[in-house]
C-alpha cells in the first residue's frame, strides 16, 4: 500500500474482483492478507473476502499468496536442526486418537527432528495441544524454549495461537461465518520453524494437489499430502471424503511434491507390511482419554492406534529422506521398534520436562541431539 492509498485498499479491491466473479492473483491475495494480519481490514471485509474466496475456490496460487502474508506475521521458532512437520488440516469430523502427535514422538525417536505445529481441538474433542497438555507438556513455551527442545530432543510443539498472534484479527469473522474457509488450509503452510518437509493430512481429497502445489511454490523440498478412504472406496481426488490421514482400512491418496513436480500415489496398510484394521479401532474421546491411549501406545500396546502410527510414521520418515515408497515396510518396522524399546516414551518425558524451562535458561542438557538418519 502506498502513502496515498487508504487503509484497507487491497481488500476492498479484492472484494470487488470477487463480486464480479474474478479470482485475484497471488500478489493481490498477499496484499489482502497483509491487511488482515495488520488489523487494517474490518470484520465485514474479512468475512466478505473469505466467502468470496470460498465461492471461487482455492487455487495453489491463492493459497501461496495468503501463506506468504501469514509467514511474514508469524513469531519464528529458532532452531539449528533440519525439521519435518506432521501437522494436518483437521476437519474430517471423525473424532480419532491423536495420530500425528504420536507420529511426531515416534519419528523423533528414530532420529528425525520434528517441529510439530498444532492447536486445540476444533473439529474434534482432542487436538494435539489438548493431549500434549494432559501429558505434561508446556504447550505455550517461549519460542526459544521450543527451539531448544527441537535441537536437544528432536521434537518440539509449536502452539499455533501463540505463534500466530496476527490471526486474532480474523478470529471473529471465522467464528461467526461457521463454515470452512481458506484459513482451514493455511495452518500446515505456515510452520513457525520453517519446516521444508512435511506429511499433511487434508480433509478433502480434491484439495490435496492444491495444497501440495502451494507448498512447492513456497519452497518446500519434499511433501506428502494425504487423504484416507473407507474400505472398498477407490482413492482419488474425486473420491468420497473420509479422514484427513492415511487409512488403516482401505486406500489412501498420497500427493507427493519432490521439489520438481507433483505425483499421485495410492497406498494401503499392506504396502507398509501392516494388516488392515477398521477406522473404528481409532475412535477417540476426551483429551484425558486420548492422552491415556497415547501413553499405552508408547508402552507398546498393539491395535489400530499402533497400525495408524506405524503407517503415518513410515511416511514421515520417508519424507525426511530421498527414499521411495517401497521402503515403507522397513520404516514401519522401525517406528514399531521405537514404540517397543521405550525411546518414543522417553522423548515424551523429556519434552514434558524441558518445555517448562525458562526462556533465558542457557544451561546445557544431558539430552544430546541425534543425527537425522532415517
């Protein structure tokens, strides 16, 4: 915005475009979202923009433009280690146990550092923040503390509301609209630790390519965007939506960005050497119930939860390497070993302890970093 332009000029121009049935380009979307993030847009303007974008549909360019503005406004988490993220969009409406949270701990136990971006439950009773809080983790730790957890332990939790304070300007309009908007897709695109490799569950298979394409435009190195289908359904962008994760009972659509191009894959539990189990075996409950289930998992309990974590964990280990999908059985077994030998459980205990450190505490730790060796 130039000095002669009134405050909110970009968002007003964008609303006019949308009202005429046109889609703003990426640069225009960035300018509009900068105004939202800075507080220059009114609630009415934000609501009109969100509904206009929903009506014309999100493209990779639209998501990229919005994510650039959000990344500019984020509070960064400093870290020295390369990291991956396992944060998804949520929003499938099927309450389950916290798979991506458990995957973060298991993958860290395998030597790959994870900057786990997350929030409290919105579409489910127990989000990653809810369950980790019940397990003793300080979810609102200062960014410097989170960064030290990542570097020393290989895992840290990035609480979205605390690290995206500019999002408060859009909270009211989003709540009052009560429908999904572009913001439901932006969380995984805006990791405060700058993760360049990710496994992302998406609530709608039709949006998998769009999300992967946006991350590619934003500079990601390797990404898997996944959606799981019911037993008997054929995985694909036009398929009937089911869960924002890999399916333990049927096929899953996996859209891969490799730094050069997008590719589509379809995988099943058998492709990772795992027996299929119904999604009902993953039924979740309150944060307390999900926390207890996660503890049992880390103690070696078998069942659907373990299958889901081995499957998603194998893909998360794969995203950290240049390996191909035929390595899934080996990596799934490795995740299972990390659950059995107590290393993943130790990661949780160490994270619960270290996340309560003071932000200015520079003392050395007995917890030494592990090398990424997936």
